[in-house]
C-alpha cells in the first residue's frame, strides 16, 4: 500500500508541474512582443531547396523565447518569369498586399530575391533590414560595399567541391575521367562554376567530359556510355539546353538511373535521388542561421555589424543504396556520418505485418476457445434450466407442493407448507390477499395486482413471474400459475394455482445474457481489429511493394531501351523480367484489394460491389447481375463494410459449391433499412445439415450482421438453388 501511495503522490506532483508549465508557457507567449518576418523565395513554391530552407527558418523563429513571430511567405518565381514586366507586377502586388502591414525583417532565399528588392521593389520596404540567405561569397562582398545595402547581412553558401572530389577519388582510386552535368538556369550555372573552380587542381590527372548545357536526351545518351573509370558531378538542371524546365532533383533521378558511373553533388536536397553523398551543403542549417540573424536584428543589433555566416552549414550524408550499387564499402564513409535509406532485412521490413498476422491468429484462436467455452457454459445452463423445469413439473404433480388458493369474497389464502416456505410464512400463520401482496417487490406489485385482477375478470389462466422482498432482505423470484375455480354455483369463486422458486433460473438467464453480451463485444472488437489490420496490410502492399515492383519494371524497360539491338538474347531476357515484374505487381495489387477494398472507402458500396461482381464473373464464368434499388447515397462505413464482406463471402461459397450458370445480387434501400438478396440457381444444399455443421464463413456472416443489429436468413434445397437474405436497420438522413 505504501508503494502505491508513493506512486500516486509522484504522479500527482508531475501532473501539477505539467499543468503549471503549460499554462505559464501560454502566459509567456501571450506577453511576448510581436514581430513580423517576410520570407521572399526566388523560385516557385515546389522548389525542393526552398521547402528544406523553410523548415530551418520556421524551426528557429517559432521556438524563439524573445518574440512572438508572425511569418509571411512569398514566392517570386524569377527563373521562369524573370523579365522586368513580371518583376514590376510582383512589386505592385506586394505593395498592395503589405501596404498596411509593418514588416520588421525580410529573409531572402537566393540572390535573385535580393536583386528584386534592391532594384525593382526598393520603395516597398525602404527601411526594413534584409537577411540575404544562401548567397555566394563574392555576392556578399558586393552587398557589404554597396551604399544602399548597409541594412543587409546574411548567410553564404559553402563551396565544398574539393571535399566532394577527394571522397570520390578515394572510393574510386582508378578514376581518370570526370563528367560534369549541368543546366542553363542561373542556379545551375552557379553550381557548375563551383565544380569547375574545384576541378582546376585535378585536371592534370583527370580528363573533363563536359555534359553541361546540353538537351536532356543527349545527356542521357552520353551518360549511359561513359568510360568505366569515370565519376559524375551533378551541378543541377532547372532548365536544359533546349529550354525544357525540370525540378533539379527529379532530373538527377533520371540521370542517376541512366548512368554507368557514380554521381556526386553539392547539396543535401539531392540526397535520395541518386547521389552517393559526402559533406553536403545543408539548406535547413542555412535557413536556421538566417532565422537566428533575423532574431538578432529584431533584438536591436545593426545588420551592418553582423558578419555573413553559413559557410560551415554542412551535413555528412550518404545513400546506402548508392554505396551498394557502386561497391563502396561503408568503412570508407567518414566516422559520424549519417547513412540513409538502408534497406532493411526481410524481418525488419515485414516485422509489423508478421507481428500483426501472428496477433490476429492468436486473437482468432482465443475467440474460438472463448466460443467453445461459452457454448459449453450455455449447454450447461440449458441443462440446468431443463432440470429446474422438470423439478417444477414434479412439484406441481405432487399433492400439496407449493399449492395455494385465494377466496375472492373474503380474501383469505390457503397455502401448502412448501408455498408458505417460499413466502417466508410460518406453517400456521393466517394469510390474506393484502398480506401476501405486501411481500411482492415494490417494482412488481402493480404487475401482480393487475394480473390477478385480469384473471378474476376473464376467468383465464394467468402466469406471473415476479420478485419477493423477504423480511431478511433477500430477493426471491417466484413463478405463479393460477386460474379461476368454482366447484358449484353455491360456492364462492376462488383463484387456485401453484408457485415455484425460479431464482436459480433467473440468475442463470442473467449470467447467460451477460456472457452473450461479452461474446458479442469480443466478436465486434475482433472483427474491427481484423478489418483495421487488413486495411493497414492492404495499404502497405499497395503503397510500398506495388510501387517498388512497378519502379523495377520501369527500370527494366529503361535498360532494355539502352541495349544494343544486337544483344537479342539480353533484350528478350529483360522483356521476360519486365513481364514477370508487371505480373507480380498486378498480383500484389489484387492481393491488397482482397485484403481491404480501397474502392469501398473511396467510391462507396455500390461501386465496390459492381467491381467485385465484374471480377467474380471474369474469374468463375458465372453470369452475375447486380441491381441496386433506391440505395441511399451515404451509408455508415460499418454497415457498408458488413454488406460488402457478406457479399464477398457469399460469392466465394457460390464459386466453390453452387455450380450455377447465373446468379443475381439485389441491394435495395427501404424506409427502415437496407435489404440484400443474393440468389443462384445452382445445386443448392440441405439447410438443416448446414446449420448443424456451419463453417467459419457462415458464422462470420451471421456475427457481422448481428453486430449491426441486422438479420440474415439462408434458404436452400438440393437442386433448387440458394437464396441469402439480409436486412440491416438504417434510417437515412432526410435531404
């Protein structure tokens, strides 16, 4: 007890502390001075580096303990629309938008946004400090020495080309050629210049293969046939030599798949799209440093007094898949580096699925055992009830066992010793109507009085089950059967009958009802857990494995196109491989649909059933028609899933056993619910025999329908086909 008290005390202290921290932090946040920061991105919203930079900026500004920072974000899209007309239009737009909003600091991303502010939009924010993020060293020097830029500081993008080249040559020591790939956009040209500058000391030993500013198709053709002792340096392609636009890392993905040499780049935004890795410029760290500079400026420091930073914003990242592809050992990676995209083992990859299936099997086994135990208890309770009823019949048949009679005129009651014992009366104690009625439980007293009055008026036999509130506080259930009697016209009328103690039976019924409710709850939880697990497995198969198989098929097709037509056998082998991959992807897709039909969630029950019927007809050859009548547009998901699972189980049984040539499914919405009728003209079966040895499929259908308060009926005769009818109560919402 001491341990529990101490634990409760510690939990209470922690909860109070958490409460104080939460509410104190709210008060502090509410009392912080508010600042407004405008982020100007040079490119469009989908630029990957902008997204990563924004994460770093928001992480620092939103965690500030000095200011409550409100962020405003604008995308200038200057590479695609770089003319003066576009710049003036953007300037006019920003002037109208921020006319009544005071901006405390502006963070620009890439030099183009700085140039826009200094040339085209100088009058928009004339006194607002600027943090120029991700600019070159030379550009930063020009800003520092230009008169109108005394309110500018920022971050410089690192130039670690020599580090990238040193790593590439170390892991591939026999390298004699370097292929340089780049585009024609300003950012592409800047990265290309960095590579060329870093390559100067190496060109005495290495031959440069210049693939910059070429059309993408020519780059792919040439990069697929590079000499074996080559490494590829990717500067980025936002626009190729023909003016076609690309997302740089998506262009990298195309190039890395086509090349026969390892690819290296400068920026962490390229990680995962085909570069091996290295000490890469971190856009997120640069964004965080820019946000820190903005906080210093808003705190009162002059931008002119803050030197440019960011040159050490690097991360050591490597792609495990590329290391394996080019046979680069992990020991060659510098200590402390992060290796991403490591392909897990079969157990690691499918651990959740294996555990889920195992848990599902255990739960199903537990349910089966629970069902068996419940059936055993139910049979025992039924046997006890039958024995109790037999004892009642024996008591009634024996003279003087629980017998009673009441005279209507005087109200006096005669009772045998056993009847007196049931009511707690002494053997010789005088009895009357009101005295006996007073022992009835207050909640049942009016029922007893009305039943006796009805028996006296109608003369028909009556049966009453009610409770006795005995003087010792105990409750006893009594079943009384009686009717009006009159032996001769001279005698007064009386009620006579028999009473028995049914307390044991009532307790057994309550226990049985409780067990049935518990079983129904357990069944519902199991079915829900099973559906959730099937939905998750289906999603993982569809979103992960199917996509990977499709990607492998596309890779095979790409390799097939790159082979010389003389390599006929290799082309045929690749075609076979691609066909097998496509078939496996289709089979996995079908398996995911069988586990959980996503069409049911996306398009509804009617479309899901139509798709299932089409697949069933294609698979079995049975002519299956589906007719929906007045079916509501919106059905709760549990009802729709129940009906879909019942239809699917019925179709499986039909395909296995019916041997029918045609069948039909009717789904009808009625005023008080939904009716489902499935008919076939097959060989049929003996319904009584099926009830005796019903399989898991039929039991599953019955349990699903019972969980949504519905009813199910199966009618079949040998040679007469089978009818399955389901009704589920449902009140659709009025339009």
